[in-house]
C-alpha cells in the first residue's frame, strides 16, 4: 500500500490515534457551475460503496481553503459573466490557458489557498486527494514540488476537452472523458500510465435505454441556477412546435412563473418542473434533450443515449464540449434561441435521424464512470 505514513501533526493528535483511523480520501471541488461538485459527489458515493470502511470527505476548495467571502465573490463573478457577459468569461478562460503555459505566472496563481491546504494535509494526512476542479490540483502540485506535501493526487477532468490549468507535474493519476482526450494529454507530455479514460463521473440512474422512445417529449433544462440566456424565448419556441415539452426550471422560479400562462394555454403539451432530484427519469423518457453543453450534462445524456440540441454555450470549455459531441454526431448546436428551436423542430420531424444520433450518443456513454474512477483511486492508494 502507498497509504501515507502518520507523523505527529501540529494540532497535537498522537500518531497512534491517527493510525487507528480509516484511510481518508479528500475530494476537492468547486460549486462554480455545479458540474464539478456533482462529479465529486458521484465519485464519493462510488468510493463509499467500494470501500465502506474508508473516510471520504468532499470539500469546496474555495470555501474551505481560500475563504468564504472570496469564494462568494468569485462565484458571483462567474454567474454574472456567464449570464450577462460571456465574452468576459471567455477572455478569462483564454488567459488562464496562456498562464498555464508560463511557469512563473502559474506559480503566482498557485498561491491561492496554498497555506491552508498545506496545514490541512499535515493535520489530516489523507491517503489521496482527488480534484474535480483545476485550481486545487494546481495548488497541490505546487506544494508537492516544494516538498510541503507528498499525498498522491488524482485529477478528474469534468469536461470533454483539455486545458492547461488541468495539467501539472506531481499528479499521479488523470481520469478523463474519452480515449481521444487521453491521447491528447499523453501528447502534451503526461506519462501514458498516468492517464485513464474512465469517463466523466455521473450519478447512478443514468443507464442505456433498451428502446429509443421516438415519440417521447423534448426535455429542456436551464440549469439549477438559471444560467441559460434567453431561456424563456427558447422554451416558448420549442413548446409551440413540439408535440410535448418538459421544461426543468431548476431554481429559476421567475422563469417558471413566466411560462405558466403558456403551459395553461397548451395544456398537457407543456409541463413545467422546478428542481428535481430524479432527473435521470426524465432523460429516460425523452426523445431529445435541449440545454447547455456542460461536461456532466453531456455525460448524463450520452450515458442514456439521448440525442441533444445544445444552446447557450459560453466561450471556453462549453464551446469545446459542444464541438466534441457535435463532431461525434450525437448533438446539433444552435447559436440563437430561434436556431436551436428550429433545429429541434426539424429533428422531431425526422425520427430516423434522432435514432441515429441516439446510437452515436450511446457509443460515447460511460454510465459506470464514477465506479471506474473509484476503482482506479482505490488501486492507486493500495499500490496494486
């Protein structure tokens, strides 16, 4: 096993007491966008099934190691730029890629939360740290280069394309969405034995459908916090053309209220839902998905074999995700609400094309990604 040895910690816990504890796996994530946290929780649940005696802890890196005020400020900035000024977010994304290719600038960025993370590692001595967000992966790698940490590090990419902020020396294992992305990381210099294509981790319940539901409803999701721009216009355009439409509004209560008069007019053709825990049940019965191209969202859709019309991509990782699945033939993309609605209507008139897209989506799916990630993490920790 390569579980770390237990030395006396600064908080006074005796080594013997620490050794008696079950191995700790710390999963560092972020609430920005939602997908990173969902992936972290999916892996945590799979690890608890794989090793019920282990201690699994999921922490928001920014809230616990940077500070709540700064975390809230960054979260607000992310939400504002995604909704109101996508070009700003795209500029930050491009700049971060540029910084990641310049060690001195990257070193300055890696100071974020470094002191608190160092103290956490010394105090808790986790058997491994798993990162589903790039910042903690970079900070931990910096600590390891300085000799301030020796904890095995696992980085799980939650998007379908790479970015320099995900890739750092000192990461023992990368878990990525697909074989092409694995080859890309190897081409960038990551040792091949350190990269596995296990898929983007998703929650239980997203399983391949035996028969494609040709006459199922169009499923529209606007994100848990209403991150989709012009969502009302899109929903109206689709609902007025499709035989049946289900809109999952998440926590966007204002959108739901604005759509209620239309739902009353259309009767059963338009159904509105708020935040739902069992979203996989809606995926299972839908014939077409319409929403934003988040990495986890796409992973859930392809696991089921659900064709997609993607809309509202912000510059950066969402555009890259969109490009990958459209080129794979599992999705179409619409730049405007009108274009996305027209694309959905056209596909609904051609069920044979939807069925072909469903097969291409299913070919990309990895419904067991969370379990495969957990198995890889256990293997790393136990030195197998």
